[in-house]
C-alpha cells in the first residue's frame, strides 16, 4: 500500500503525458501558486506592495509549468526560458530582493509541476512557507534599533564640519555622515546622515534645533528600516 502511494505521488506524470495528467499538473501549479500568493500577502500585510504581484505569483508557476511541458525533456532550456520570463517584471523598476525571491520560488514550483513531480512541488512550497513564516515571526535580519535618514541643507559658504555634532549627540545614540554633495548649482551643500534616535526622541524639537543652526533651510527626516549603520 505504501509503495503504491509513493509511486502515485513521486512518479513523474510527464513521462506519460495525456490530457488527464496535463490538467493535473497545471491545476497543481495554480494551487501551489495560490498558496505562495497567500503567503506573500501574509508576510507583507504591514508593508506596501504592488497589488498585481500576488496575482503574478499565481500565474507564474502555471506558465512556467506549461513552458517546461512544451519544451519536454530539455529542462535546462525550459528553466532558462521560465527564468527570463520571471525577470521581465524587474526590467522597468528595481525589484525588492524579497519579491525576487518569491518570483524564483514561483518559478521553482512551476518547474516541479512541469517535469511532472507535483508532490515534490507541494513539499517544496510547504517547506518554504514554514521557513518564511518563522523568519517573519522572529523578525530575522531586521535591525533591533530604529534607524532614520537625515538630510540637511546648508549654505555653501558655511563651514559644516562638526557643525551639528552637539545636536546629534544630544538627540541620538549614534550617527554617521554617509555622504556630502552640492545642490542648487553649488550654492548649497547637502549632508546625509543615518541616525539612531534616543528612546525619548522628540522629532520636532530635534528639527527645530537643526534649523536654528543651518539658516532655516530644508531638513528631511524619515525612517530607514533597511539602511545599514556604520560606526
């Protein structure tokens, strides 16, 4: 009984392709793509994402599976075509690394179903779902401290070296000057910092103190969760 079940689950349906096996593989790809899409929505519910991308994750496995089935035994060619298709999304706009990972996960599912091993595709999908949910649950790789980007404009004639150090030391735990560049045809200098604010950080009071020092020019402060901090 066990041997029969293993044969049914782990024998490639693509070796004897007929209409029934063809439909089973495509439906499996759609179902696993839908599961991947649900996982993406769950792990990104607190983040902004393109509403069309979860739909793409449903479509991509079945399209990849179809390509593999049509190409036949030349898996290398099929995977190359599927992978190139998957990357089309990122030609016009930079892709989030997590989105790229989900895209290749969908392609992997499509390849599994395309070569007929839908059960391996199911195992792969469930394993990746468990891993990604654990990563999200334990906030793996996320900084423990809030980090912010600070941009300050100063007149080109002003000596900005050390100009804001006392204010930054008062309101932040750590800070670093990332880079300096000129702006407004050289009449201004733009200073960009990464800062770790103190627990009792008052953003209005902080900005007011900086404005008194930089001649009331523009100051921009925003949260930067993915910016690395150097010391």
